[in-house]
C-alpha cells in the first residue's frame, strides 16, 4: 500500500515501524495523515507476523500538532458535523498490539497527544513536549487535558495547558511522561530493542498486559484489580503459560507459540 504522508516498514519481520512524513510542516497532523496512520496501524494489528509497532517522526519533530493551516478556517459546524479528531485520531485506541512512540524533537499539541495515545514513549534527549493550544485560542482536543494529568499530575499538566510552555526530555522522564531518554543517535536502536523484546513473549500475555494496564485508567481500583485477576487466571489456559513456566523450571529459553 502506497502512502503519501507516512512511511511504513517492518523490522526483523516482526516490528511494524510507521514514520510520520510531512517534514516541511514538522509532521503537522492533517486529516490525510491521520487517515493513513489509522490504516497502517490496523494493517499491522491484523498481521499475524507483527508483534509490536513503533510510531516515530523526524529528528526535528515527532509532530508539531494538528494542522493549524487546515484548522484555521474551520467553523463549529465543520468540526462538530465532521466529528473532527474523533473520526480518525482515535483509531489508535482500538489497536490491541503494543505501540511504542519513539519521540525526537517537537511533540506539541496533537503531537504530544498522539504520543500519549501510544502505550509508552521512549524519548531522544532533544525531545520537547507541550500543549501550546492556548496560544491559538483553543485547548487541547485529542485528550491532552485528560492523559497529561494522568501521566504527570495536575500541577505540571495545568502549567503546560495554561502557559503553553514546553517540557524537555529530562523533565518529561522525571515527571513520568516518558519511560526512557536516550541520545538521539540511539533512539531507534533502543526502541527497536524494546519492541523486539516484547515480540519474544507470548502475544496472548502481551495483549492481556496492555489491556489490563489500560483498564487502570478506566476503572476504580477494586474493578481494575478484579479485571487483572481474571486475565491472570485466564492465562493459565494458554499453552504459553505451560511453556514459559516449564522453560523456567528446566532452565531453558521459552519458545512461545502465541496460543
Ligand atoms: N500545523 C501546520 N504547520 C505547522 C505546524 C502545525 N501545527 N507546526 C509547524 N508548522 C509549519 C510552519 O508553519 C512552517 O511552515 P512554513 O515553512 O511553510 O512557514 C514549518 O512547519 C516549520 O515551522 P517553523 O518555521 O515555525 O519552525 P520553528 O523551528 O521556528 O518552530 C515550532 C517550531 C515551535 C514547533 C513551531 O512551528 C510551532 O510553534 N508550531 C505550532 C505548534 C502548535 O501550536 N501545535 C498545536 C497545534 S493545535 C492542536 O494540535 C490541536 C489539538 O489538540 C488536536
């Protein structure tokens, strides 16, 4: 499938890599780009050979936000009737395999929100995160006011949403927005290493782990723990649980069959 605004490749036959590719606009997230991103994510999710996905941008920008040029003339009727954002930005939420964001440069507005919709973020040391929509007379519209406080707490989320300031990679790691920071030159190697590690494990357990962690954002503690407990119980019905534990007991490497 040929794409105009993204590049798609696989690594080691197991990791789907999607690179946002509107360099002149710092990967501003146009409708066309978001349509293509949704299609590519769904195709990798449906591909039996793929165990994990990576979403990345360029050295200068992961993505500098929604496309301001396109948005400038939108009216309320346009965005409401067209279901702007909901129509094609939230496809990523329905993806069941892990998606890692490898962020270098600017991740602003919708770019920061897109990174937060991924399962975790590995950042290059030059990464800059922000929700600067307030400077445009709007507010974050792709979940920033909800996911940012869950990641970094109310104080920093309010600071960023109200002042529009950026957070560098060091602050982002300290605050819990990103899981690791590495030099830019190592960003893809580190992220690919994490993705390949995930691919080694039972895909059934990987999906269950992702679903269970995500459940913690949707439910109270008792319901969340019950969800986890039932998932945990269910995994004892898999061949991979027998294989993983037998391999440990017999001091050999597990060969998971993803069933
Ligand atoms: N939309 C459209 N075009 C964008 C863009 C965006 N979000 N961000 C950058 N660009 C374009 C610029 O217009 C410029 O195009 P031209 O060369 O044709 O002038 C090109 O990308 C390079 O940008 P700059 O010259 O501005 O580069 P810089 O290095 O001086 O500054 C920057 C980089 C600080 C990221 C600056 O471009 C910037 O502030 N961008 C806008 C960031 C922003 O406000 N994002 C939020 C958008 S709203 C949103 O995302 C809503 C939502 O929640 C869904």
